[in-house]
C-alpha cells in the first residue's frame, strides 16, 4: 500500500497557496462569472413566485416558502440550517374589495356610479358588511386635514392624494415623502371623525393597480378604527378631477379584511461556520414574507434568493470564509418586523458577536451599489474597495440606510449595509398585483447576488473594525 | 402715457443676470426636473410606437414617422426644421416565415416535424417558393466551418449556434462577440456550397422570439446568395440537442423576403441657431427607422424622442445655446446607414463645422453615462464635469464608441459621444417582436433625455477643443 497521506497533504497546501494567491480582482471576477453562468437565484425565484406565490405572514404560502427554502439550503451542504420560531400577526384580506364613485346629476333622481380600483391596506379593519358610503374630502397633507377639522371631516371619507415627487432621482426618497399618508392616515383622520380613508397608491406611474402596504392604528381603541384602502393612481386622478367639479359626490367601498390571532412561523437560517473566527457572525438576508396581491418577486423574493445564492456562490468560487456567514430569511418584514426583531433578540441572548449584516430588499433590478450604516473607519475601508467593483458598474457607495430586518442588530460596532439596485421601476410593482416573476430580469438578479457576495468576501477577508475610529483588525 | 421701455429694459437685464448667475448645478437640476415633470419623450414614443409602429426603411410607416416627427419639431418653435433627402434600400419581409425540424424514427416511414420560430435576416434572399429542406450542420465559429469544408457542408444548411457570453457585464460586448455569424454567416457558408443559413438569435435570454438584423452578401454573385434566417434561442437549444442525438435530421424553412429598388426617404432635422457661434454645430440624434417585427420602441424610438426632447428641454430650461444645436433623426441606420452617411456628406459639402455629436441608440433604459470618441483634452474636460452628474447617478464616462449614425462625422477635432444606458435587458428586445412600447419605462426614458441635455449644455457653455491637445476655447 502506497502512503498517500503526504501527497494529499502537499496537494492541500498547494491548492491553498493557489487559492490564497488569487488577487481580489480574480476572486471577484470568479464570483460574477459563477453567478452569471451558473447562478441559482432565478430558478429559486421561479419556484417561490410561480409554484408558491404571495407569502403574507401567517398564510399557508408563507409556511410553504419556509419549508421550500429550508430544503434548498439543506441541499447546499452548509454547516448548519435551521428554523428560528417567531410568532407573527395574521391579517387576511377576505373577498376582493369593491368601490365606486357616485355622482348625482342635478334634476335627476338616479345616481351614476363609476367603479374604481382599490385594495385594503394591510392591518386595516373591514367596512361593515354592506360597505360604507359617504362624501369624500381630498387632502394632500395632515396639516390640510387639521385645518379642515372636525366640522368638515366628521362623517366623511378622507382621500389622501399627495403624489410621489417625480423630480426626485431616488424613488425611495419620493416614497418616503408620501408613505405617512398610508401608514398613519387612518389615525389622523379618525381624530376628526372621518369614517374611512382612501389613499393614493404609492407609485410614480399612472395605472390601474392599487398598491397595498402596512398601516397602523397605534393605540387607537377599536371603535375608533376606520377602514383604509389604497386607490390606483389613475383612479386617484379621476376622483380628484370629479371632486373638483362637484364636491358633493359620494364614495362607496366595501372590504372584509380581518386581523386574526398571531400564529407560529419561522426565520430560515443557514450557516457556513468560519474557519478562523467562528464566533464572529456576518449575515446576509432578505424577507421571506410578501404582500398577497402579487407573488412578491421583487419584494422580496429577489432578496431572498440572492441571499441564498451568496452562500452558494462563496462555496462555488472556492472561498472558505474565516468568519461565520449566515443567510437569514426573515419572516414578517411587511407587517410587523417580528422576524428581524426575533433574530436580534436571540443573537443578544446567546451573546453572538454580529459584526456585519447585509440586506437586499429593494428589488431585483440592476445593482448600483450599497448604502452603509457604519462607523467612518469601516466606511473608509469600503471606499478603498470601490475600484474592485468598477468593472461591474457598481459605483454607489454612500452612507445611509441598511435595511428593516437587520436594523435591530444595530450597534456602534456593527456594519449594516443595504444593496442599492436601480430604483426607477421599483414602485411600479411594489405591493401590487403586478409584482410578479416576469418583471424580474435574470441577469439583473444575478448581478445583484454577485455584488453582494463580493462585498461579503471582502469584509470577511479584511475584517470589520470592532469599535468606531479604532484601527481595523486586518486578518 | 407712461414710458414703459426703460422698465422693460431694466427687467430684461435683471432676468438675464439671474439666468447667467445660475450655477451649472442649478441649470442641470432644472433640466432633470423639467424632463421628469414635464417631459415629452414618452408621449412622442407612444405615438411613434403605437400609432405608427415598426419603421423599416422605405416602408410607409417610415414615411409616416418622417412626417410626424417633422410636424412635432415644428411645434417646438425651433429656428429651422427641414427634411434632408436620402435614397434608402427597401427590403420587404413578405409572408411570415415558416420552419420545422424533421426527424425520421428508425423503421418508420413517416417523419415527425417540430415547428420552430424563425425570421428572415434583413437583406436575405427568399428561399424558393416551396422552401428548402436539407440536412443541417451546427458550427460555433467560421474556423469550425472551414475545417468541415465543402465535403461536409455542400448541399446542407449551416446552423451558427455560438451564444452570447453571459459572463460579460456589457451585453454589447457579448453581442459584438457573436454578430459576425449573423452579418457574414451566409457569405462564409456559401463558400463551401451551403444552401441556407440558420443563426441563433443574438439574445442572452432563452425564449421564443427570433431576432432579425442586418446581413450582407458583400459582392457575392446572385446565384451564390443563400437564404438566411434567425432562430429563437429556445429553438436553437432544441435544434442543437436534436442534432446531438441524430445528425441525420433535416431542417425546412421558407421565406419570401425581397430586396426592391432604392426609394427616396429623409433625415429629419431641427435646429436652434447659436447666439454667439452659429457656424459651430452640435448635433444630437437617434435613428428613425427600425426593424419591422416589433414597434422599435427601444431601437431606436427611444433615441429619437430623447433627442427631440433635448432641444425642447434646452428651451424649457431657459438655455439659449451659443452654438447651433441640431437634432438629427437619421433614416436607415439598421440596413444601410444611408442617413448617417448623407448627413455627413452634406455637412462636408457645405463646409459646416461640426464640433460635437451625441447619439442615443442603446435603448431607453436608465442612463449610466456616456462613451466618448474624442481627443484627450476634450475627454479630460468631461471628467471634470463628473461631479455635476453624481446626483443623477450618472457615473460612466469612458473612452469608446460614439454611434453608427454619427460615425461618418468623425475627425480629429470633433467630439463623438454615445449615451450609455443600462444594457442588461437591451438584447432581450433588440430586433425582435417584443421591442415594444410597454417595455420602455417613462422615468428611465426621461432620465436619459435629461442626461443628454445636460452634456450638451456643458459642451455648448464651455466649448470644444478645436484641435487635439490644444487648450479648449473657453467661452
């Protein structure tokens, strides 16, 4: 018998030298090539979107998505894959909503009705079973609402119609300028005795899709909770024009949505345990839940499958991380953030040292870069890496928001990062029935996964500054 | 009567000071705001695409597009609008093409046929009226074809199946690596006695759309010209697999396309005459013709309407150019470049001093920047402007290709520039029946128009270096 061991040992050393001798340029090129020629993200998204579909927290589809992604992660040969239990809210839409505008011509008894496209906002109460009909008052701001006061609002439906600003280059900024109408519109309107709320959909496009999304009643007592729905942008324009012509028109809507008891669900987690610093954790994730109208391909099926592919691409590219890299598929980002909070809570309980967290939750469009919520020292390190990303047209490296799910992990030392894809088309699909698979481009999705993997590779290799303004631990 | 004149004069001076005192940042912000809130490009594209449609050179639709764009330019209050006559080739597709793969199972007399999606390449001859049926040989390169030689090729159909490389980040680079199969495939195959050519569509997506595009027989005599068609990528994969299993399968195709006599058409030109240097010309353009399968929204309806909007946005933003700015809508880029050649020829005859030319012919996607074919001095000037574009996420400023239509204007002194939009989805639609209006996003189109306008504003304001490596004329 020939002694093979020494040869294998030498071979291992040689392979390790070869791998270590690769420049960052070469490793990153390999990551992109793997993703574009041998990526799995698009296939996974196809299954999530077309075999499962919309994955609202607490729904059967959400549980199917948990089972599917766990099974797929298990196939990757990671060091650990597990489910992290978390109780989530369960809100159900019920029957399709129905709404119309009613006008009465002078001198005629019969009313004319014009059907419009609405959908209940997530978390809203139902109308009474026969629906609500009332006069409707358009406002653009809460200040305007306040100025009208109880005298003009009581017994009426409030129509929030402040559009997203088209001149802003970042559509997320435009969204941020409007979303308080959706989230807090009901609480504000109920102060003045309104009986319902209709909100212009958060979209820059004029079309017929109503866009749902979370709203909150805060600590409003049950009897003060008024039903809230979104109306498509085309119908918001129509309603506004009709109101300009005749303030006495009525609006009717009917919705049968319902908040049920919390149910058990899960974050799905997979890990490659670090070879040198296993107790330093770097996570990458997206959220597994989605709204129910579309199939949640952009929000956030894309982030889920990209995050899964990050761990696979590391392995396929022959990278053995020094630190423990986890993919975390968060449950319930859309209407509760329970998964993100739970993950951070457990990490704290266990004393796990999280040094880095990356989230992809801005759609599967061409990646442009990242925004970073971190210390100057870590940000400056990132800026030094910019040239490595130039061949891939990744140019956006700015301080800013990381992501909702990873937010609860925030400390002075951790680096939070958010993938920043091109944002122009995101809100055309966001929370609407046209957030579907055919609107995700395979290459754009794969470029995102490669870009995320490259950032994780660099942070794993060069380390994260443990405390702001101290020298980075360069391993 | 009160003397108003002095007041008006003072007012004019004040307004002029205000306008001149605007920083470049302010002017560019105004251009983007105008385009995003008050742009015309999307409406124009809607008409070109949905009221007119595909605009193949020499077709009735192409003439409709000439008339429509001239009329729209005339509404803008430019200093001049005119048509520049140019003779263009007229190729017609005729009846829809038809093709199938024929397999014979051993021991059975009857053949099984599988229909596949093809389209004639632009410029191809027809098959005979009953179609061609022959054995088919797959090759990836002209070298492979040559190695097979007459013995293996004579009497057969050649199937070029080299795919675009997915690992290249620029899809235009991937296209450049394959397009010789389409353009010269027939000439090469006919050397060895092939009777027809089938080319894998130039697309990175696997789908059912065949993509047409120009091919050339060079100076091949008529009797040696063999029919050429593109096959969809899905069917190229199918055909390749079937050939792997059985080399004896036959391929049938039938097409009735035809090259007619040249006909008269036009470039459409509009001009704002310069206030200080009217004999220095800066042009911006796209091509008005398109292929016939789709409606040519991305190629190049987008470039046409963006170029038209550049002149309108300059006016709307209160910019009075020092140099003469022309929009040129070129005819016949796709299969002849007659419009581009004619424009340059007339410019030369008239001794017009063209200092700058910008083309948009890469789709209506989110703009990323420009490539420049110019002297170092002019390119360095551009690099100094980069920070002005940063708020609009315009980051790509590289030396490279300007554009096909403006190419004939090239001299040592002129600056040629090409708009570079995000390229990931371009070849999903290029020259295929799915190059249609609904695949153009309004904001992305408008951002492109604003980006082009901003570059023209800067070159007009700061001037173009007349001779390489000399100091720029700073006006």
